[in-house]
């Protein structure tokens, strides 16, 4: 199975790498670009010589789509994932060109999550960090509409929330060139490695291949997004990243704790941003340039240095997660939270 993981990773990387400049040039030719000077107080490269196109989700999605169709059978689950991913891509591309309402984007996140759940993907249980499991398979509602169906209420609701949460959390951690594709690729690789540890279970094989395809798609995109960037992920690339990581964590056997640890910094940053906006009575959906990477920029950190930090921390947490059980992951995350918020408070005092 290791061979197929490497094959999916390599194939997806190559497809993404060769398609990205094609998409970039297409967007530039249609003048679907963003002037970085208008974003200099927030995130993007204010010293670029020319406006930079968004739309990075297109080569990323095509790489994952082609790799998945070549290496995986098109069953109900894969069809649901690709359909929801396609919806996410289309909405993202519209936003990349015309800037859609944040509320509308959130609504489409819900639709994407509903498609995944409707395809039969859900969270039947959660590992209890203090022992045992939390059964989410009840209550169940059965009905007949064009065939028998059932709804696992808690399982489906938590899966929907988790997918939407990851789509937005990951998207918020995309303000620095190379930041998002780097840590997303690393996170997907570790999910694939975790699947390889249980590769005797054939249900893990699609997870391993899809994780490799996801990692490869973002790795192939990375050289064009790293400082100085020539194309941005855009909302299409950001929302796809969170969507795919959320689905992979569910498919891998409800390994939500692993993904929480892998995305520890983006998740903790999102929590801090939400709490601050609630206290200030500001909209949760509108950017205010106060994310962790923004604060590091204000302290004088270079953009590559910030990207490296996110990559390193994701790699470190991913490596550690391979050797921890659910309880240990819980305590490591608590320790990480304590360190993160202590640093954030000190940075706030200095800036």
C-alpha cells in the first residue's frame, strides 16, 4: 500500500505543478487578479510588481480529481466527496473573481457538508480521551423516499459541524505566501502515514490514496505560491483544503483528535479570533487582520519565516501524534493551548 501512497502523492504533485501556471496565466489574461497593495494591511505581498491572480483551487482540485479517478473505484463515498469538492471549487472560483458574501459562502459550506453526509460518511463514534468511546450512532431516524434511508442525528450533525469548522479554520490560516499549501500537505501526509499503520484494514486504502492525492496537489501548487507568489490559493484553494482534511479525518476512523493536533495552531488561532470578535461585538465572518500570522508580521517577521514556522509546527505535531493515544493527544493539545495563548498575550502587549 505504501507504493500506492507514493504513486498518488507523486501523480497529484505533477498534475498540480504543471496545471498551476496554466491556470495562473488564464486568470491573468482575463484580468481576474487582485492588487496586493489593497491587501497590504492584511496578508498578501505588498511589494509585488504586478497584481496576483487567485484561483489556486482549480489546479488543486483537478489534480485530486484525476488522481482519485485513476487509482480509486468511483463508489458512493468517493462520488459524494468529489461532488461536494466540486461545489466548493465552483463557489470558491466565483469568490476568487467577484468576492461573494461571507454569509453566502458559509451557506455553501453547509451544502458541501450535507452532500458528504448524504453519501453515507459520518462520525459514528468518538474516542473518549478518558477511556472508551462516545457512541454517536443513536438516535436514528429511518424513512423511505426513493428507497430506504436513515439519519444518525448526532453522527451527522457533528460531521456537518466538523467539516464547516475545518473549512473556515484552515481558510483563516492562509494569509502568508506558502503558509497554507505547506501545512496542508504536511497534515495530509501524516494522515496517510497514520492510515499506513493500519493498512491491513482495506477500508483505510482509499484514505491513504486520497491523503496522498491531497498532499500532492498542495505540494505541486506550493512553488508558485511561495514568496514571492505568482498565484494565491484564493477561497477555492482554502476551502478545499479544510474540506478535504476534515473528510480524511472522518474516513480514517474518526481520527478527529489527530487532525485537531495537526491543525493545533490554526484551530487555537481561530478560537482566539472568535472570542475576541465576540467580546468586541464584531462580525465573526469579516476579516480584521488580527490573526496570529498578522501579529507576527507586525513584529517584523518575514513572510517566509512565518510560513516555515507553520510548516515546522505542523510537522512536529504530526510526528508526535503518531505515537500518542487519544488521552495523550488531549493533554498535548491542552499544553499547546497554554503555550499558544501565553505567547499570544505577550505579542498583544508588544504590538
